[in-house]
């Protein structure tokens, strides 16, 4: 990661962004499956739950010369 940061973000502080996403898995034999609150599918009037794995990603936003907006390069992924 230090190599990538030195080449793409040579000056200034390093910003970090995070995201958590529920990846739905159905079936009785899925290891580690649990019931998670799904923020995307939850309306204001209630809470929507989804069975599956919750992925948490920590990323570094990097601006490439060929892109119009920054890309998020994953630095840490946890399930």
C-alpha cells in the first residue's frame, strides 16, 4: 500500500472512505450467514433485514488522469 500511495498520492493527507454492504445468500447451508439490517432497502417507516454476509471495506480514493472522478482502491476488506 505504501508503494501505491507514494505513486498516486505523493503529497498531503490520505483520505479514507468506508462502506458496509450486505451480500445476500439464501439456502440452509451457507457458512457464517446472519441477519443484517439493510440500509439501502430500509424505508423511513421501518427496517428491512437481509440474510447473508456483511462486507466492510476501507478504501483510499485516488484520482486517475483518465477518469473524471476518483476511484476507491480497497485497502482493507473484512467479512
